[in-house]
């Protein structure tokens, strides 16, 4: 008999509405300013902790799209809100998105390790390279660096940051008042990194944390993204919408793994639509898509990406190039396939609806069964649930989690003194060689 591991669940806090739940701010039961409302974040994080989820997740981008989703127009940056939530929670992990394209490794290493200390070992870092020329222009560039350069910079940044995180061995700080010894220099690791993109002397000015280092998430879907995930990530954030696509993606990462390196855990982004009775999953899914104006919002998102109206015209090379710059491979690859098949632009966008997001619907028990189907197929170790609605998160706590627990697929309580690394079942990070 096959024994399966616990299903892991995280909650991505999209507050006033991000892509896939853009109209959340219209809900009269939610504060219209949720994305800058600390009480909303605190309540949602505490609800997620009551549900015994593994982590909350705060995504980010370093530009404002004035035509985009409300959450992206006015919101907290991740380090601030996660530090606030560290004081409002005790067990749940705290994962934030930080870009290697527009941050220096030394600053990132300090900030993330500080969060890890403040939270008692619950920090995680979602590594991104940042999309779009609008972001680049906020940092003195005319346009974003090319794809290969962004990922080479990210790989080097990760190497530097991990080296800095391990500046001090355990026992580096005896803090012996009798002898007057605060630091044992024999346990300090030097860095003196000089690479293609960074020159960082070190050492870092904060010691090791309880979990050794924050958990590293990575969300790249291109070939360089998969290579970076295979080389560096503890967890991968996937956007696949079918089991077959997730298995193919996972196989691509597996093929890149160096000998002896553990495979990163795969988390799939999901929206949940709860039904009040069995057999009404399709109605609940349809209601979700209508409530969030899915086709209208998707059409607008694609139009902004390709920088022209979505109409009946053919898909052009310019469309593909702008889609790659502004949205990445998920959109560019879809449009390229439809262009080769002779699909006009509007039909391609309509066909994308349903493939651009995973909406799992039904009662708590039905949703549990659907999620476990992915796990049992080897297509996911867990899911990141997009959350902008407190009532639906309560249903996760009260309906989905008990249904998973009945199937032996979810914890009954948090372990005492747990870290995010231990919650996810990820072994302690290896100390880099001196």
C-alpha cells in the first residue's frame, strides 16, 4: 500500500484583488482598502494559522500598473507586512517576494535573515527576477535586462546571499561575560566574492537563525527558471492548470538536478470556489469566474501585456515579444502556439480562459479529493491558495482542512518550536564550504 505525505497548504494574501481575483475590493464584506489595511492582514494570517496552514505568502512587483489589479496599485511591501505578521502569529511561515534584479545581495541577506530571527525561524524568500520595462525604469534603466542576464544575476545573488547567511558557524558568539569574549573569530566564514554581477566582501552583520537560513522559493517557468529552481530552490511555485502540465514541469526540474541535490517541493497556485452541497462544483466555479469578471479581466491583462487592443487580427511577432517582456513565458508560449495554429488574437485569449488559472470548486470534501488527486499523481506537494476573501478562508479552516485531516493528509496541530523548514519537511540547509 502506498503511503502519501501530508499535503502542504499556503495562503497568498491578495487583499483588494490581484490577477485572478481582481474584483475582490467590490465585496461589501471586505474592506475596500484591504491591501493597505493592517487589521485585514492580521486577521487573515491568524485565520490561516487557525487552519494550521504552512505559510502565508506575500507577492510583489516594483512598479504600479495604473490599469492593473487594485492590490497592485497600493499595497505594503513584503518585508514590512511580514515583520508585522511575525508579531501577530506564532507558528505559521512567512514568505515574501523579493527581486534579485533591483536589490543588492547584502541588503537582501540582512533583511531576510532579520525576518527569520524576528519570527523564530519562519521566514521564506520567493526569488524573482522581475518582469517589465516599467520596473526597470524605476531603477535608472531604460528597459529590463535580457532574460539570460536576469537569471544569471539571480543565480549569482543566491550564491552570495547563501554565503553571507553562513558567515557565522554555530558557536560563533560565546558572549562569555567572565572572559569578556563576545565573538569567536575562529568560527567566522569570510566571503570575498567577486563575480560577473557582484563584488561582496562580507561578513554579514547578523548571526545564523534557528532554521539555518530562510526557505527559498522560486517561481520561474522558462528554461533558465527551471535551471535556477533545480540548483537553488527548496520549493517551487507553479502556475500549471492540469496534472499533465505539472508533471511535465516537474520532470523538467528533475532533469536539471545535480547528483545528490534534493528535489524541491512543488506548490501549485489555486483559487477555491466552495459549493454548499455536493454536485454543484460547476455552478460554484462559474460563479467565481463571473464574480471576478474573468474574461474581461484576462482580455485587459493581455492587452496591457502586448500593448494593443485584443481584436480579431492575427497574433504578431511584436505581440509575442511584448508578452514575453511584460508577462513572461506563460502568455508568450500560449500566444506563439495559437499563432502557429492560425488562431486570431481574440480567439486565443478566449481559449486561454480556464487555462490561465486553476479554480478548484465543490464542497470541502470534493475540493480535498481534487487536491489529493494532484498529490497522488505526483503533480504537487501542496498548493498556494489565493486569498482575498475572509469568508472563504474560514471555509478552508472549517471545511477543507477537516476533510483533508479525515483522509490522513493534514496535521492535527503545529509541532512546538517548529520552523518553516520543519513544517515543510525540508532538511536543514547545508553549510557552504569554507
